[in-house]
């Protein structure tokens, strides 16, 4: 087997470090022979991988284009300006910072801009799909800020807007965060803006998951509403692993200083170049079609899971994300995930609103990149339910998975 997306690199590795080359090929084999249903994952393009594996990785570049602490930055400055300009134009933002090493570091920088330790922040509670950076006691956010969690309606699974408004009025937070790792529906950014304005709070949109749908016009944008938008570049957006921040011109300088030097050191120029490539790809009609297909696929996946007897949170989805409770099939999420992993369906457990047991979280970003459509989603949902019920043993299930993914190689030769 060869790695067709980065032949030179792999040839060199195979010759110099066969031990590591084998690991790399093993992972490529795992990714292309099992079903990637982790909602936060995707397959970035060979062009993105090429930028990531480029000599830009060698360059130290503390600071920003035109104002670096290191010499020799004239070329990488062009790469960063290109990434910034493409991000601004893609999302209609006045300012973009593309240096955040991850989604979490983007959120850390956003808090550094707008908050002081001890400030009160309103965010979706972790049991309802809040991210670790939204007040987990295990994370800096929960340690340094006073988080007040809002939740979702017990019946509908939708964000409880009345509760958000009441908590905002009671606690007068310095900032309100909207964004989630598992919420399958669109977020009403206009509503959050209105509440933030009423209580004099900043609005932080953590769009790590849906930002790729936003780029493709398949989800509403937080950019016109939030003071600061944090995002990742590696989820639906299909770029390299990393983060970014979008904001208005008035916060531009403070955001930049919050990223470097406040929370990070030297920029990773190979990743920034890869982000530029991904923004370029995301601006094409092909990506718009992709983003809409991602949502169409998730809707069919959700509907078929409902037909199979699972309880899908909110009854469906507007995005790439589906969360489901397998309890009616006789097992909890953890057991289900184990059975599915043995069968070659790779996905996550997640907290379920108002349930003690865990559920399953699936996403369609990766399988859609592979070219799968509605028909394959039905097949996946039926197979998933069969495996969870214990009707399909792992060996025949693995064969079915191999048959399914065989027609959709993520990196065709
Ligand atoms: C993925 C995610 C993050 C963090 O991204 P990392 O790159 O893993 O640090 C932050 N917030 C939300 C809502 C996310 O979904």
C-alpha cells in the first residue's frame, strides 16, 4: 500500500524510519477501511496535507505579518496575509486571526480579550453539549471564571430561551457563550444578541462545529451578531487541525494581542498555509454543494435512526450532527459504542439531556467528503441499529463496512 496523497514524504519515511512509516500507513488503512462517524472529524484534501507537510514547518514567526520578532518572515508573511484575507472574505468578517493552535486556544484568547478572572459567564451547560472551555471544572474556564449554565428544554431538547433570558437578567454576566459540541439544531444568534444587549454582556459565538456549514451557506452565521467568533478549521470546514477568531475591526488589535503574546508563542506557518488552502477550497461552489449534502445526509441518518427505534435528540437535525439514545434497543451508549467500534463504525458517546445514561453522537462531515449520499446513510443507520441490537455480529458487520467504504476511498489513488 502507498500513501498517494503525500508520496514523497511517505517514500522518505519508509526508507528512513520504517517503524514510523508503518504506523502512518496503518492509520491511513484504519481511516479508509472503517466508517468515520465522529462528528468533529473530516478528511482534509491532499492540498491541505501538502501544505502541512511543507518546509513552512521550519519557520519561526512570532508576531504578525510585517511585525515579526524573527528575520526571514517575508514569504510566510504573504501566506498569513492570504489566510487572513480569505477568512475575512469567506465569512464577511472585518478581522480574522488565524494563529490559534486549536479551537480551545481560540476560546482562551476570546476570554482573555473580554473577561477578567472571576467574571460571570453564561454558557450551555456541559450535560447539554457545552464544550470543556465553557466552564468545566477540569478546564481553565471553570477555574478562572464563574460559569452559569443554561440548558435545553426537557421535552423538545431545544435551547431553553426563556431560561437564558432569566439567567442573564439574574446574573448579569460579562459574556454569554453560544455554541456546542453536540447541539444538532441551528443556534438563534439574533436571540442571543438581543439578550446580551439587554444585560450589557459581550456575545461569544463558539462555532467550532458549524463554521464549515456557515462557509458553505448551509447554516446561519454568528459573525453579524457575536462580538467575537471562535472556530476550529478541522471539523466540517475540512482544513488542518487548528483554530481561528473572527471579530469586528474595533476588537482586532486586542484579539491579536490575546493570541500572541498573551496565550501563544510562535505561529505555526505550515498550518496557517494549510488554513489558507482550506479557506480557498471552502469558497468554491463544490464546497457549497458539499455543505448542503452534509446536512441532507445527517437528516436522512437521523430519520432512519428514528425508524430503527432510537430516540434522536430534538427529533432530527439542521446540521452535520445527530445525537441519539440507543436505550430503546436495550443498551446504553457506552455498550453501543463498544459494539459499533468492534464492527468498524467509529463514533463518540455523548451526554444526553435529561438522561442518566450516555447517548451516541454521529456526524456526516467525513462520510460526505468520501462521496457518500442519502442511500449510504440509510445503509449505515440500518447497520448501526442491527449491531447495537446485537443482531449483526461484528465479523459480518465489518464485512459490510468494508463493502460500503470500498467504493468511497477518502484518498483515491
Ligand atoms: C471542538 C470544539 C472546541 C475545541 O477545539 P479543539 O481544537 O479540540 O481545542 C471548542 N468549542 C467547541 C464548541 C467545539 O466543538
